[in-house]
C-alpha cells in the first residue's frame, strides 16, 4: 500500500500537496474555484480533472486521453464508482458522520483517505500500490471535492 500525507496549502485553501512517508513532495491537487474541476500536478506532469456536465462523470485526462472516470451513482450519497483499466472500484464515505472515505474493490476495503483529526484537513491516504500516482491523486481529488461540498453546505 502507498501511504500519502495530504496537506492543504493554507488554512482556507482547498489545494493540497501530497507527500510520501518521508515528506518528499510528490504531487499537487488543485481545485478550481469555479465548478468541479481542477488540475493535478504529478511529478512535473499536469493532468486535468473535471466533471463532464452538471450530472455527468468526473474525468482524469492528460493530453486529450481519458485515464480514469468516476460516476456519481446518486446525488444523495457520498460515493463514486471509479472506473480504471476496465475495472470498477467504489470510493465512499466511511459513515454519514465522518469525513473519512474508503476505497472498495467489490466488498473488500483496499484503501482509505482519512483526516488526521476533527478540526484539520491534514489527512492520510492509504491506496493500492498497483495504482499509479495520477490515479491515486484522482481518488484524492474526488474526496476533496466532497469535503468542499460538505463544508459549503454546512454538513461537513
């Protein structure tokens, strides 16, 4: 498993830096202030992340090629179905009352993204080694999108 540390750029920012266990910077996750879009800067390579349409899929793309997509099965549930390499995974909130998200392959938990405390957005992501860093960063971006939604609605 890959263990990544997420650290917001500042107190009010929804942009995060991702570090490995030795605190070496690996990636940047940036959310646009307009709509559900952003960029991932992974080891010097930029990727676009965005929602196709107001009710469409979320995409991870580089140079016009879609690398992964995520479907939101219900607007009422905090979950996504991530499709990567012709396989589907579920990224969902651990519970209705926590900000932690878990990654499932079928019914088996294969990862998580968990805040370090109640009053912080500093977090730890434990994700499959088989997933390249851009795909891991995409799952983290999806989680941050939900955290920002929850904060905006007052439920987070």
